[in-house]
C-alpha cells in the first residue's frame, strides 16, 4: 500500500469531519449591546421600584414626575433591547442569559407602569372618526397591552422573519442546526401566547375606543407574519429531527466499538518490537480499515453536522482512529529504513557464532545464541517483506541462504547438540492445566495417532491474551483469544534412544465459552532440526 494512497484516504476522511453550520450573524456584539441597555434600564427600574415600595399609586408633585421620567428612560432602553433579543439565534454563548434578563426587566416594567399609570404609548394624536377617547382605567390597560404587543409579539415576529430570510438561501437545508429550528418554534409558541394576552386585553376595551381597532388589525397582521414563519420552521424541524432520530441508527454501538477497536489496534507501538507478525497483519488490512472508517463517518455524517451526542461520539472516536492511522503510517516508513540493516546485523552475529561453535565444538550455541539471533531476524523479516515488497525479497534471499548454511553446520554437530539438549522448565500451574494438556494431546494425535508421549512441559507461567479486529472476505471480525504453548515430548519412532520436542499451541476462544483447540507447530513429516531432539534418558 503506497503512502500516497494512505494520504488520499486520510484527506477524504478528514473532509467528513470538516462540517460547518450555516452562516449566521455573529451574536456576541448584539448580546453585549443588550446587556448594556439592560444595565441602564435596571438602574432606573430599581430606583423606581424602591420609591414605590408598598405603594399602589404614584407620589404626587416633583417626586412623581422624577419617577415617571426614570420609567420613561427605562422604556427607552427596553424597547431596542427587545428588538435585539428577538433576533438572537438560539444556542450561542450568552443568548439564554440575555433573554432571561430582558424578560425579567420587562415584567418589572409592566408592574411599575401599572402603578405609575405610565407606559410609553405614542403621543396622543386624538381619536379618529367614530372613535372615543379612552378614559381611566381603559387608557392605562391599552398602554400596557400595546407595550406587551410591541415587545412580546412584534419584536419576536420580526426576529423570526429575519432568521427565516437568513436560513432560506442555505442550499442544503439539512445543514441547519435542529437547535435553531427548535428555538424558533419555541419563540413562535411564546409569541402566540403573548398575542393571546394582547387579544384578551383588547377585547376588554371599548370597540370604538381610540386606537383599539387599529391595534386589533396590527395584531392580526403580526399573527399572519408568525404563521408564515411557522409554515417554514415547523416542517423543516420535523425533517431535521427525523433525519437524526437515533432509532434510524441501530448499529451505533457496534460501529462505535469497531472504530474504537481499530483506533486501539493501530495505536499499539509495541507491535513493531514485540509482535511484528501482528504489525504486518495491521499493515495488510490498513486500506480496509480506512474504508471502514470512511463508511462509518458517512453513515453518521448528518449526526456530526447536527452535533448530536451520537454525532459527537463518532466524530471524537473517528478522529482518534484517524490519528492512530497516521502515526502507524509514519512508523511503517521508519521501519522500512531500519529493518534491513537490523536484520543483517542479527544474521551476521548468528553466522559468527556458528563459525565459532563448529571450530570450538560448542553445540549449545546452536541451542542458544544462534537460533536466538536468527529468530530475531526472522521476526523482523516477516514484517519487512510485507511493508517493502521492493527490497524485502533480497533480504529474504540472504536469510534463506544463511539458514541453509547454519543447518549444515548444525548437522555436523548433530550428535553433540542432541546430547546437550535439555527439556524446558515446567512453569504453568493454572486451574486449566489438565484441560490444556488434553487439547494439546488431541491436537497432535491428528498428526500421529500412535504417538508415545513420554513427558509434557508448559514453560509459560500464564496464558497470553490478544484482542483484535481482523478483516476477511469483506467483513470485519472481532476476536478475543488466549494462547499457551504445550510441549509434548514424543518418542522418536525412528530412534528408540531419542525423544522429539513437539510444541502445540493451545488457543482458547473467550467469545465461545473459552473453548480450546490445539494447533501443532510442525506437521509429523516436516524436517526437524537437531535442536528439536533430546535423549530419552533426560526424562527418567
């Protein structure tokens, strides 16, 4: 797999996470302006409230005039603040707080205005033909009703119209955040509720009272305006909520776990030193892992765009997996440069030890340092030939040639090596020891039914467990297995004085009730090395 291909995948996947919400006006300046207006309004309202404490009518003379002036100044700040509040989009920083603060101050103003017999109605232009001037208390009630109408009906209606105009040009309407449409519908519901209060207030006034008919006409137009906004926002919100309905994503848990698992698999740096066969496997399935990442990202694209909890989870885990992939790719490039020299260094040491072993008649070197170095080289080579098909075969050829030479030299010391070979320690004492041994014996019986087993050793102290995702035939499989090597020492059917070391890997499948299978390391007729033979008298 070329790095350019990996880079292309990464770029494609990264694009899936680069979603932007529809462009809305920056609200921070409006929030700041609202709070500034409300600070001034609060100062005046608190002063009026303190002076009216315990009163139901305003003070007379200059004191009353001063309070009326302060209430007028508060109104002068509340009115523009209300228009700004109505145009704020939901969900952004400071919006909810500013809206609540505004509503609190409006409620206080209405309370104080009722006491002061104030309210800031337009200057009295006199009754029109057929109208009569409203007297007390109708005039006061009309002013309060009109204040509610302007701030709680007209202002939000205009804000909704403005928001509608901003969102309508968005080419893909499904990019609009569902929280925006939800807030719009909540605003519509509240505006209708406030309009109901206005309608009730107007119904209690004389029908021919000055300005009453005009107020009713204005309210009807505002309700039409609100209905127009609802005709847009209601079906859009329904579509958005249907689109992100969690019930439509029944595989969420499985997809999340797979993404998380892949991310963890490719984040394991230790495989480049302790389990290179696994590193080679990960490299081989790297394109499939990338495709799986892209598939899941596409499946939850709308959830991520809408920043639902489900979408945020997939985005977070997916970006983590993407980072793991990129770091894995960098490690692969590093291994391509390091492995050839490292492998040749191991082989050179093995060759040197073999020469000295033959010259000095040291057979145990073929049991220790030589196979150890060749094992290191073989482990590294298994990764190199997979990740670097251009240079790996040449190193493989060098390795095969040296191994053949080592086998010849070992054969010259065969009798000495067999004589010196010792059985391994028997360290495993787990509760399932007997079960593992029986599985190993049955596994080898397939190769040699009449095998005479003279001894059994388990060098490891514990099972080695591995969990991983594996791609095969277009499908991803999760596995959770443990391994334990059981060494069966079987009588040599060709030489009664010798015993053959027959390792069997016992594999325990934790996803299938800890069932076990035995897999022999070598077949019965496979050529053996002197290191695999021992003298029978070692097992007295």
